[in-house]
C-alpha cells in the first residue's frame, strides 16, 4: 500500500516542462509530439508495457493515464516521416535546490531498435533542457539494461535509497551536486513516476 500512495503523491507533483525546439541531425528529426502522434507513441512501448492486456485495452489505458497527461512527449522521426522513437519528460520537485527533469517511457519501434534512435531522443531531451535552463538534474527509473543509461552519465542510486524492486532510480547531475542530491533523496525520496 505504501508504494501505491508514494506513486500517487509523485504523480500529483509532476508538471509539464516547456516543449523543446525541433532539431534535425543525420536524417533524423527530433520534435515535440502532436496529438495525432499519440497512438503511434503508445504502440512503441506495446511489447514492454502491454502486460497481458489486449491492444485496445492497452491503448485505452494509455489514453486515460494521468501520468501521460502530465508530461511533454518528444519524438524522433526518420527521413520518411515515420515516428520511430519517443520519450516523455516532466518537471519534478527540486533536489538539492536544483531544477529536475524526469524522463520516462523511452521506447523505439521494434523494427528499428539498435540504430541509435533512443539515444538520439534522450540526448536531444537532455541537451535541450540544459540549454534552455530548465534542468540541472535528470532522473529516471530504469526497467531495462542499466548500462544503456550509464553511457549518458546516469548513476544508480545506492540500494538503501531504492524503493522498487522492478526498476532502479538513476540520476544524472554534475559531480559537484552528487552528495547534495543523495542527501535530498535521503530526506525526501522521490517515488516512481
């Protein structure tokens, strides 16, 4: 019950960051998602998050998700205009008196996985929020290979600060902020989002 209450409270604390500007690099376009993209975005994560639901049930759950309504989705599309990768971002409560952007639901179409598209989207989100002054710290919950996120500078919080067994909270911040971030987590844990 405590984990559910914690997650509910975190969802209440999420807010939308500003949408980032479009970027075109190497035949890939990074842009803010449009309303007509949402079903395609949800289907990118079908294999990971369907959890026994029919496709219709899964899409309905995504459409009704309060968490998905609280964030800003950014996508990558290839030269053909096909949407191939997506990530959601949120403003989280400050840690160590610094601004925090949470990222989640990073997914890429199965047919094009392993081609750097998730990396492209994640890099653009982090760079965009740093350059725009909206983030000093990034946070996520990893449910896949932790090494993927480590290549971008994310570090798993120590075990005593982890609150879930099915994913790990990871943080990216300047080395000079790490101790203050750990102190903040010790006094005010940030639940799953």
